[in-house]
């Protein structure tokens, strides 16, 4: 047996039923159309409906209301009591909802205030990490240009192509070995974007202690903000 308040919705009944019986339940009209979870149960019980419990379907015929009251349109004492109870319950839930929203918003403000100084430090560290990555990129270009110049000098001035051809082969093969070694160590395919991102991340974590940046604290606050924002969205759409 379940005690139902006039303002209770299908969602409330489904939650209570699942907690009590550990089974899924849903409501549908006589023709099988599913009834929305935010529908008030008093409206559901106004006409026959289907109750789906697990794989079973039960046809429920609620007790009819007084035909005299329906015909005359008069409001009985029972109807008035239900109306007042419904209004009181609605106002109570509205107040609780507003209090919950205000509490979450207050918590979000605290978290954002706590996060603001960490965001400033993180932005500075990321700028330095990107600058370091860019420097390494220019260093790579310079190294490749130097290698090209040395091989060209040895090919056309010091020696000949017949002699330098095996040298260039081993240089190229050595580069391939280096790329494969990168994959073995990092488990990621070697390409310039991946290498740049990896260097940027590694540089960031090396610079974090020097700037007294607590990565774990930052991640915890970000996760708490995400959860609070999701809770706020759920309450507003409930």
C-alpha cells in the first residue's frame, strides 16, 4: 500500500514503487500511450489507465466520482480539501525548490571564487608551456635545415652521391627508429600535433609545482562545479 498526496506525480509514485519493490513501473492510457512523469496522479486516476509492472500490464479502473457533483459543477467539501491540500503541497515544494536552487547557486559562487585565482595561475602556466612548445618547434626546423645543409655539403663538395647515398639512407632509417621508439614509449602515433600536445602537457605539469599550482585541487573544484551545475539544471527542469 502507498500513501498518495494530491500533488504527487507519476515520477513520485515510480520512485516510491522502485524503492519498495525494486521493480520498474510506468503508467499508460487505455490505448497504450505512455503518461508523462510530471503528470499529477489525481489526473491519472480520473479515468481508466494501464499500469505496467515489469513485463506485466494491469488495467486499472479507478472509482468514479459523484455524477451529481460533475453534473451540477458544485465544489464539495472533499474537493475543497483536496484543492487546498494540493495548493499547500505545491507551495511547499516550490519553496523547497527555490531554497535548493539558492543553496546550489551560493555553492557555485563559492566554488567560482575559489577557482578564480587558480584559473589565473593555470593560464600563465599554459602560456609558458605553449611558448616552450613553439621554441622546440623552431629548434626542430633549425635542426632539419642544418642536417640538410651538412648532407648537401658532403654530397656536392666533400664527397659524392655514391658515397653519401648510404649515409642518407641510415639517417632516414634512424629517424624511423626514433618515431617507432616514441610510439613504444608513449603508446601514441607519432605526428607533429601529437608530439606538440604531449610536450605541452609535460611542460605544464613540470611548471605547476614551481608556480604553486595544485592540479588535484583544481580538478576537484572543476568537478564540483560541473556537478553543481548539473544539479541546478535538473532542479530547474524537474
